[in-house]
C-alpha cells in the first residue's frame, strides 16, 4: 500500500488552480455504437472557461528539409530470462563489467538464444535485445535515412528487477547478508545499465541519444525513484556522453536532481528537446528510499519551476520544443478494457497521474501552445496516440512508441521518424518490428507500416491524427488497422479487440475520468441495455452423465 502523499506546496496549488478547469470543464455527449457523436462532441475539453490557454498565432517558419530520428521505448532488459535457464550465469555477470556482458550471454548455446513465440510473455532477453540493436545499427547505417539523434522514452530495466535478483541469488545458492545483498543489487543495476548503454552506443555510433527515466529505472523499486539519490547520480555519469553529443545542455546539472534536462535538437533549426521525469507525477509514486532528514524530497515543484523557466526561454528564443517523458497523463485504459469481475465500468477508470499534478503540468504547458510542437511517450508498450482537446479542437498530441519488451504479448518494435528541419513538425514515421510468431523464415526485423501510407494521410501530427481518430470510430477498415498496429502486429496479444476497442478509442481524447466514463462507460451501458437477453443456460447434466 502506498503511504499518504505529502501535501503540495503553494506553487503546486497555485499552478493547479490556474488550470483546474482543464479537468473540470463540462464533458461531451456519450458516443453510442448506434448513434455516432457529432464531431464537435468528440473532444475532451482541456482549457479553462476563461482563457487559461490562449492559442496565440505562431511566428511562421519556412519548411526545411527532412530530418530523421529513431524513437525507442521500454527496453526492459531482462538478464534473468537467461539466468532462470542457467543459474550459474548470475555469478558470471556479477563478476563481469556490464560493458563486457555480451561475451557472457554469447557463451549460452545458440539453441537457447533462439527467437520465437516463447520470447513473448516476459521482458527483453539477450536474444531480443541483441536483434533490436542490430536492427537499429542498420537504420543508422542507411544512407537515405540516417538518424540525426535517438529518443528513448524510458524503462531500461526489466520489471520486478530487485525481486528477480534476490530470487536468483537463492537459486544460485549465493549467500549474503541483507546489507551485502542490497549493495550487490545496486551494483548489478549499474552494470545492467552499463551493458545497455554500451550496446546502444555501439549500435548508434556518434549519434546523440536523449534518454528518459522510466518507473522501473531505480534501485529502490517500481515507482520509487529517489530524487537526488545515488541512482540518478550514477546514471547521469553514464548517459552524459550520449546526451552531450547534441551540444550545450543542462544534463549534468538537472538530471541528478530529478531525471530531467533539455538539449538542442540536432539538425532542426531553433528547436530543443525537453525531457521530463514523469515518474514523480505518477499516482503510484512513493518516495520510499529518501534519506533521513529530508534529503531526496520529491522534486515535482522544483521540476515544474524548471519546466516553466525552460519553456519561457525557448519561447523567447523562438524555439520549437519536443517534450519527451515516460508515463503520460490521461487514462490508463487497460483496467477499463479488461475489468475485474463484479465491478462497474467506472470502478475501473484509472488515471496515470495524480489529478492535481495533471492540472499543474497542463497549467504550465498551456502557456506555451506556440512553442510545444510534439510530445513523445512510452510506458503502455503499444503503438498509440492521445489528442489534447480544448473544446472541439485538438491542440496537442502525444505519440506512444511501442516497446522493445514483448512482455504483454506485443511484438518488439521501434520507429523511424521524419521531421521538418525548418518547422520542427513531425511529418511521418515508420514502425519496424520483430514478428516473434514468424516461423518461415525465422523471426527478423522488418518494416511493419508507415503512417501516411497505411492511413492515407498527407502528414503525421494533428492534421493526420484528427481524421484518423474519426475514421477509427466510423470506418471498420481503419479500425482494423488500428487494432493490428496497436500490439505491433500480434493479434494474439488480446489487448485491443473488436469487443473493447471503444475503451481505447475514448482514451485517445478523454483525459479526465468524468469525460472518459461519459464516452465509454455510458456507451457500454447503453449497448448492454439494448442487447438481447442471453439464452438461458442448459440444465447441468446429472452426476455420471447420460
């Protein structure tokens, strides 16, 4: 159980107040399968009633040339996939620097490193990770689409990393006192990140990398990152050389504080990336490992101050900004789409962030609509998007890059984007995936789809996503594409299905529980009420059968 949160300070309360209408303005008419809502009813009112958000005219920019970049997310490296098969590997990895772990993994017999459907259902094995890095290296070497940089939207470590490590110690019969085991785990985390960073560096060469922190990236446990703690300090030293390739950045100053930083975007005129650590915004966050005496206090307010200042500086310099973070705002769809037995629809509506934190964050970003160009996120492991609505108008979007990890049945995937060097707009993307279900030939990375080709749009961004969202609702063929791409080409994942697609569709533009429930729960209740009563179940056969 989570401990009660500490109250937010006056700054956070003030920011939340200025944007309170972001989540409290009146909702839209519920959509029904037999009565599609009007276009004006399909949004999520996201601005205040009296102008918290004012969309000032942008200073126009001339289009430039195409710039490419790679977007990866949720790598979730998991050495325990191999350790479970051979417990002796744990001691070998513990005795080997992370940059040299490849040799340990390659000592595993080739037949035990094969790719296939069995790779799904757990995090990223060496075989999956190795194949992904080789595919990334191919993209980097491509003369016609060489990426100018790489974005990674968080979660480098596998799920339940600490629990798996302690269980592996027991299985390998390595006895340690608790304090020694804790220290050994921290060192194992450090070497795991060193392994991922080394392999990533080998794959991308001298290309800058912009990594974000995910909720599993910590010594302390899931959703328990310690601000100003040793994990951030160590990781800052590990990642700084990758980030600093882009030019002047505040990475070494701000990342050790709370995992956030900004840097110029290579190849894009007057543009920068702002990486936000949204782990601290999560409704599940708990600062369990803060040092006594207040060191390591939650840095949400400090991060908000930094974000506001950095966006203001970008605006003054006429820079365009891309936001990158791991956990998004809005609705966590999975509980609604897969409800617990005996619960109502609304009982399963769950926010990713705390409501006050969401309002405070949007209260900041709403002041810079002409500056923020795009947002890239991860966490949900699937290929999806969100639209931020003010009235009936879409004003921002969040793009979700699918996971490398195949834990939830999805195929591993990543994306190659095309942006405009002059306007900083995202023009298009192509998803590359590893079809783990393929047998002939063996699984290999290939193109899955390109957004503009598959959805028949001139461009990505709001101009492409708004009509695509409409078509997902109205056109079965477009909806089938959305269902196919959501789990990166694996229909057996059974996440988004023909029965629950409306839950996912509503979440693409409904950020508050009230409006999400009006869109999905009310429609589901109406559909259930109008459905014919089920036929009575046949009487059970007598004991022994007939």
